[in-house]
C-alpha cells in the first residue's frame, strides 16, 4: 500500500513571532518616515507663510513709517482684542527693548489663519520697541541680534553672528523684527486658543532653538544667562537628532537697513 507523505506548510510559533517582529519594525520605520515627511512639509509651508507676513509688515512700514506692535499671544479668539496690537508705550516687564507677541493680523488686514503656522500654533512676532514709534525712527537702532550655529557666548567658532545690534544706529546691523514658528516640537508654542502648548527649554538644554524659546518666555526658562536676552537663532533645519545640531524652528527676519 502506497503511503502519501504530506508536506508541512504552516509556520511554527517561533517563525510567526519573527514575522510579526519584522512587520512591526517596518511599520514603525514607515510611521517615522511619514511623520518626518509631514513635519518637513509643514515646515516648508510655514516658512513660505512667514515670508508673506514679512512682506505685509514691510509694506506697513513703507506706508506708515514705523513698525506695528505685536498682538498679545494669549488673547482668546473670542476677545475683541484678538489680532490687534498691544500697547507698546509701556516697556516689557523684563526691561528688554524687544517685545514679543503674535502677529497683529487685523491691523495688517489679514485673516486669522495667516497668523497660524503649519503646525496649528500662533506665529510669534518680535520687534525692537523703539522702532514701533514714528518719532525719530531713523536714528533708532535695531536691537535684535541674529545668530546661526551652536549656542555659545561669546559667539565664535561654531557660532556665527548674522546681524549685530548696536546702540549707535550707524553701526547697528541688527534685525528690526523677526517672525518665528516653534516648529514640530512646539516648545514655547501658543495654540490658536491662546494657551501654552509646551514649556520652554530648561537648564542644560543645548539645542540651538532653545534660545528662541527663551526669547518667548524668559521667565519660564533657565538657559545660561551668558547669552544676551535679545538673541535669536536662524539655523539650517535639522530635526533628525536631539543634540546640539537640532533646530526645527522656522524664522524670517529683516535688518533695519532692508526696510
């Protein structure tokens, strides 16, 4: 009698476990790639948006001869003050001559969506306080210092100064204003509703955009006090590592001599 010998075509538990692990890894890598792609796309969209806002603020200056004050970033969308500039006649409590807030989109004749970045948070607007006044505008310096590279004081070696402020307007190459998105990590971000999304950097943080977060909320951050309060960083986008090269902010700024 001929006996037919059957072949075993099923998976063992060990083989099935290996397949599941491999599929899990592939899925995880796919999700990470998709997240990175979406974050990068949102960054590029935000950067283009900031450049449009920059043009509107520059046009405002060319029309009125001074820069608009920022709106308060914590104002609720249901408030009548939402999108309108705050009172810039009172110096900031920090004593700095640079004031931060959100974009005064109503004053610029823009919809509320124009002041929201690609990550769903409010765009920050920094401006030298004295440049928001028409009086003696031409003889007032821009006091925002722009840097690139790594956090360092003094700014040498791996740190470069892009725009250097000076109390003498003739020597000042500082930025008159800057527009900032906190990027995908949302550190220091404010939501559409005017609510803080995520805390700023703390002691020991060496990521480049930590200084920008400090500029947003100096009272809530504990970065090294050696870096001047009015410094912002503009560096190459790099969200691939949690180290000194990390920078996922989007920032557009304009030197005073380019107004």
